[in-house]
C-alpha cells in the first residue's frame, strides 16, 4: 500500500512515496481504508523539528483521518467492515499517521462518521474540535453568560471554539487580522471582533466586557504577543488556556487529557465552586441583561 | 468546521506549503483515492 513519509526533519521536500506492507488489525483494532486526512499546524511543526519517533526513523504524519472500515480484528464490538469512521490517531511519530491509504486504529478511538458529513469534512474535524472542546469545557468550564475571548477566532481551532462557546451561551469576542476574518467570526457567533494588528487587545476586551476582562481567554497561538494580551485580557479569577503544540499531544489525547499552558503561571486552576456560584449570581445575570441571550442561533 | 482547499495525497508538500503560509481560510484536507 502507498504512504507518504517524512524522511527527515526539514522543508516539504522531505516527503516521499513509499510502498509498505498492508497493515493488519490486531485485537480490538480496525483496518481503515482512508479517504481523507486533515492537516493541522502540528503536522508541519513535526515535519520541521522532527517527530516523537527515534532519530532517523521515517514517519507517516497526519493525526486526523476518515475512511471506511475494511477489516476488523478479534474482539471488536463497535464496528464492522463497511462502516464509515473518523478519528484522531497516530501521526506524531510513535504510531503511523494518516498520509496513507490505510490506517489501523483501536476501535475505542474511532467514531462513526455522520452520513451528512463527507469524508473530507469528517477528516477536518477531530483535532481542532478536541482541542477546543477540552479547553473550553474540561479546563475552563465555560458556562452561559461567560465572556470568552478567542484568540485567532477565524483560525483552524479558533473558529470551532467560537461556535462551541456561542452554543454554550457565552458571549464571544474574537481577535482577527482582516475584515474578511472579522465577518467570518461574527457569522460563526462572535458578538465582537478585535483587530490585533491595530487595537490593544486587552483594552478592547475590557471595553467590550464592561468589567475587568474576560472570564476565559482561549489562546492556541501561545505566542509571546498573544500570550501577553491573553493574560492582560482575563479577569484575575478567570482562566487563560492554550494548547501546547510542542507537547506529546497524541498521548494526551488518547487518554483524554487536555493540555493546558498559561501565559504566565502554568496551568491555572478553575475557579472554586463558591467563586463560580458568586460569579454566576452577579456577572452572568448582568451579562444577560446587557447582551441578551446568545442561544438559538445556528452554527 | 470550515473546509478550505483540498489536495490529493501526492501533493502533500504543496498542502504543507499552503498551511505554513497561513493565507488559507478553512482546514486543508488531503483526499485519498
């Protein structure tokens, strides 16, 4: 079977075709005939810097995939041949990724592809959605009425975070860099946009929220400038979260562990239950009064 | 999720160049025949 391998760290010219033996599914595994593979920035970071594979090893990149189950291993219970699936699995060097014709995956990490989604659409979803979901709900515990600032709100992860936060009932502001991206962020649910090239993000956030900053800042850029702005934009009791693109993301995701990096002081603790309750009574009620409900809009 | 340009698997290098350039709106996806 054919696969594209990164032969060594470097520029895109390091990719080469390889003919490899067709993999076989082991116990509890699926052999998937891939139809699409989604690209993420971590792909080119791994290509440039090298993956988690031993030095000198050729790697198949790409953690997002979608395809059709061709065969199942012993003791599989959730899928049969012919099922359409999508997943985030492999591609960081420890396990082959999805720039290939076939992929073997533990059935516990695969999801059934909804009929309304094409393979391309399904392959675009996993990593960005996992990143946004874990950050917003598992780490930041956002709730209706929160003010949420999404850095790069029209970006790959950001535009998903905008929609998830909006659907959770939060008031969402997004940083953007062009009028087109501002329009997109608003279309997806942001009630405010901030041009980080021309505006002071922290000041604009505080002006928008009408209080002392956002409850939650979602920042996957984790760049020095955005991190500084994120820290200044959040409330003292709030949280600032970012995905850490240099960390062992595949291993963490396989265990449903979210990766979190604060701009200033490590992974912040979520507000205490008591603090959260106080915030709910005061800030959220006033938020709703000033901004109205954000629910009921389509994605 | 907003899907941007798609590329065949054998053009993965071009797909990486487009992703790194950052001038693409939407997710880049490889289509595998």
